C-alpha cells in the first residue's frame, strides 16, 4: 500500500488548483510520476478502450480537468498523490512541452541551440520548469487545429516532446527523485507561442515512398552521416540511433546503412555496436535493414 505523505499531497493539490486557475487541466501523480489512479478496467482484459466514458476515475490524462470540484475529487481518491500532471494539447493553451533531458549522456540544451541556428528560430521567453535530475521543461503554446504528437528523441537526442495525449509534471510536484520548480523569473509567464519553424519540426514527417529521388536522398543522407560524425563521447549511440531512425523514416535506411556504420566506427563505436544500433532503429520505425 502506498505511503501517504499528507503534507506533500496538500501542497500538490494547492499547486494543481493554482494551475487550473490558469487554464491548465491537471491530474494527480504518484511519486513515480505516473498517474496516481489506476485504470478501473485493469482486471478486465476484454473491456473496450475507454477514455473516461465510463464515468470513473483512472484514465490517466483523460481525467484531466480545470474544474476545482473535480480536481479535489481526483485528489481525494488518490490521497497518496504527491504531484500533479498538466495535460498537453488542450485549449486554451494547447501546451507543448520540450523536455530537455540530462540522463542520456547528451547535451540536449546544446542540441536545441543547434536546431535553432539551423532552422532560424529562437525560443521565446516562456515558462521553464526545472526537474530534479537537472533537466528542463520548456512550455510552448500551439496553434488551434494543429495536433503535435508525443515523441522521444525524434527532434534530437535527449529531447522529448510532450504533445496531445501526454502530460508534464507540474512545478511544485514531489517525486521519488526530488521536487519540480519553475526557473527564476518564469513562474508568472504564460506559455509562449511555438515558433513556426520549430512547430514544423515537431509535426510528423510526410509519408514518402521507400526510395526518395537521388538528389534529395544524397543531400539528406549526407547530412545524417555528418550528424553521426560530429558525435562526442557519450553521444555516439544516441546520435547514430537518431540518424538511423530518420533515414528509415525517409526510405533511405538500406541505402545509408554502410555510410552510417562507417561514420559510427570513425567516432569510436565497433562495427558490431553500430550495426546493432541501426537494426534497433529499423525495428523502431517498422522497417528491416
């Protein structure tokens, strides 16, 4: 049975209600950062897919609300909750979270700056949440009628995106690793509009045939190879995996495999390690090398 920390639960509820006043829909979270309420359908494998239509709690982000009465009911049903999640993609803010991780051994902040230089955008002044591990969550607002999906490492190694159907751990939450807090000077801000060129990067790539035209394939493929060659120690596998995923998504995987392997060996990986990583990327994107 979960240990109840009443003070942490009271503080989490207070922060959640404050977020709801700003138009941010919330749910209670446990110390593991997972939704605090388990699915009411967990013991029925034949139950149809339910996003809360049954009227009971326990549907994760689909329980999220800005109604203070409902929020209090959610927390009353989960007295072990020590944090809260903020649902992304909902009106009025249509929140998009840029999760800059520090646990993957990559410099995600530098990767974001590199993307900003390459695609000519700047991150506007906005809410930034500091995580216990030293990472950051950058809050941005999306335009109406645009659905930004969740992704992990697709934008760049160490950068995850929280979009529609996802949630961000709210500032003031306490987890088993520590507390989340807003960066100084950002707590009063509203989520800033996502720069258009960054928004394009966050959307799924258009579906293309398995083989691209020779000119575009060569240019794009060379860029992926250079991305791998620029890897430093601690980045080699993640950069190779990211580049291989992009290659398979664009139908270049089989044609680019040997060049990616050679680039990875140049950075210090063994051929076996490189081929294993590329195989994992091919499986992730539902292709085979």
